C-alpha cells in the first residue's frame, strides 16, 4: 500500500473535521479545469468554478490544506498586504480604485461560504490591529480614513484605555478594531469548502504531485502516475510549488512564519486575555498575531524566516514574544508548535496572470492571504467564464525581482527587515 503524506503536526491537523484520504491520480482523465494545489487559492477557485457548472479536478501534492492554508493564524484580515493608498500612488488612481473596490470582498466570500455550506470552522467576528507607538497609531488613523473612503464601515479606533479592555496586555498604546475582520479554524474552513466542491461533482486527488505542465493549446498536467488534459489550468501551489513557473521564481520568495498553541486554558483565563474574543495582529514590520481558539487555547504566531523554513526551536522563538505581551502566562505549557511558508513579492501585492491564454496562476499574497485567496477564486472563475476585467486589474500590476538574485536576495531582504524593525522599536 502506498504511504500517504501526513499533515504537519499542528493544532489544526489534530482538530480537523475530516480525515478522509482522497485517491491518488493513476489514470489519464479530462476536465474543463485542472487546478494544481489544494490550498485556499485552489479550493476557492474550484468551488466557484463548480458552482458555475465547470468540470473541475484538483491535484494536490500532499493533502488538501497541507500548505499555508491549513497552517495559518486563521485571521481574516481585510484589504491587501500593501494598502490601497500605496497602490494608488504606485499604479495610478484607476487601478487603485478597481483594487480598492475589491479589498473587502474576500472576507464576505468566506462568511457567505460558511453560511451557505454550513461549515463548522469556529468563525468569530472582529480583529484588532494593535499599535506600540504614536507613529503606528497615526498610521492606523490614516488607514481607517482610507478604508472608509472605499466604503468600509465598521472600524473603531481604540485609545490606550479601550485597547486594555480588549487585550489584557500592557504592550499597546491603542489600536484599530475592524468589526468585519475575524478568525476561523483555517483547515476546517478549507475541508468544508472541499466537501462543498465534492458535493457539486468536483474531484480531488491527493499525494498527486504535478511534475510537468505541457503548455500546449490544450494543456496536459502530468503527475508521476497519471495526467489530466484540460481546457484551462490554474497554478495554485504558492510557496510550495518550487520550479513549475520558472519565469516568476526571481519575483517571489518563500518565507517561513511559526505558531504555537498553549494547552487548553481555563475558560476564565482565556476570557481574561481577550474578553471579546477578537483576533489581534500588531503593527510591527515583523508582526506577531494571536487569538484564542474555539477550545480556549492561546494560538500565537510571529516572526519571519526569509527564504522559508523554521528556526531551531519554534517553542523558544515564540515563548519570548508571547511572554513579553502576556507575562501572566509565564511558563504556560505549549501543546503544539509548527511552521509554514507563505510567498512574498517585492511589492507585497499578489501576482495574478496567465502563462498562456489558458494557463492561469495566482500566488504571492505576502503574508495576508486568507481573504485575498477567496477573492482570487472568484476572479479566476469570472475570467474563465469570459469576464476577465477584475482578474486583469491584478494582472496589470508590475512585479520586479528581489535584489541580490537567488544567492543574495535572502540576506538583502533580511537586512531591509532589520532596518524596519529598528524603526518600529524607535517609533519612527
Ligand atoms: C504560519 C502562517 C500563518 C499565516 N497567517 C495568516 C493569517 O492569519 N491571515 C492571513 O490572511 N494569512 C496568513 N498567512 C498566509 C496565508 O495562509 C496564505 O497566503 C494562503 O493560505 C495561501 O494559500 P494558497 O492556496 O495560495 O497556498 P497554500 O495554502 O500554500 O497551498 C498550496 C498547495 O499547493 C500544493 N502544491 C505545491 N506544489 C504542487 C505540485 N507541484 N503539485 C500539486 N500540488 C502542489 C501544496 O502542497 C499546497 O497544499 C499565514 C501563512 C503562514 C505560513
């Protein structure tokens, strides 16, 4: 019997709602659309396409949700990793307006999915951006005005007293509460979307790594034991897809980030940490992000390893950060510690486009991908149905290689991050 690839040993994998092994592709089949990668980009697109009547096959190298989508902080962060004013400045008001109008759609898609397909994924509304200093607070005030300009209401500035009511930590001087942010158990969201996709006739193969995509008029997607001939292909392997899109390799960089979960805390202890159950990310360049899970653990993530991978001890790395914010949890037991890779671009904006007229790609959400992957799925389905205007608005964004080439891009980027980290410490 073939050995199946396990999930990484995470809190999410140990509390997932579905432990089914999907089959390995061992034949030659045909489909309207073949999707390479079973993360949020792939599964969100698959579900939108199946809803539109397409015959869709998803090929996943390991297990669906094996990558960042099944390992992340679970935070529904609105907008993009580069905010709309920078897009307006760098790409012009017209592209800024088109992208700005879509900036809050991904979160709505997730809420619609949860409701429509009755997905059990511990959804809780509300997310806080927490500021350590006046400069960060000033930026949050500007962000609120900017997002309101794009019609996003439901934002609330928190002063020093009000943030202490929301987060039992002395670390912050204020923050911004986004009532339409929130958090989910990401692997269970993904598995719920997969079940919805399958209920519409969609087919998923696991342990079926794509080794070649033949870029012919009718593309052929090859795995070790089988192949799919499809009218359209979507490349959705993100940071885990080394080598399949060589023309984009220099313009993106895998980066690691790590998470721990504590043991289950007494309900009163968990509630005292974040009384209204919001998720939190701070405003530092290398930010920390945390929340209380459905079963009352503190789930705490942070840091970035440029080039991907994990530090020698994830637990030691996160413990210092966690205990600085929450000294009341000093010595708390960790039950799980894991890492995962996301894909960074120079502009911090995602890369959407076409390798040929019928081979699409979407990747590079630069650390904030839970909502944007869901937007991506809708835009890809629109494009394959012949309405590419919104997909093409992302496709027009210019992407540049990281300086330093393959050998030096990691140290160069790390030096840049150290500079911005210093600015965070100095509050400038
Ligand atoms: C630890 C961590 C915490 C994060 N926290 C947050 C957060 O709180 N909020 C937020 O918005 N974003 C967060 N992110 C980012 C977010 O998770 C990602 O942007 C998003 O999940 C990317 O989804 P994806 O489907 O594009 O890629 P992935 O989820 O990585 O999926 C890619 C899939 O493709 C498969 N694959 C790769 N190559 C092949 C191949 N050759 N053949 C077949 N399959 C292949 C992989 O096995 C994988 O399953 C976090 C990321 C990490 C790593």
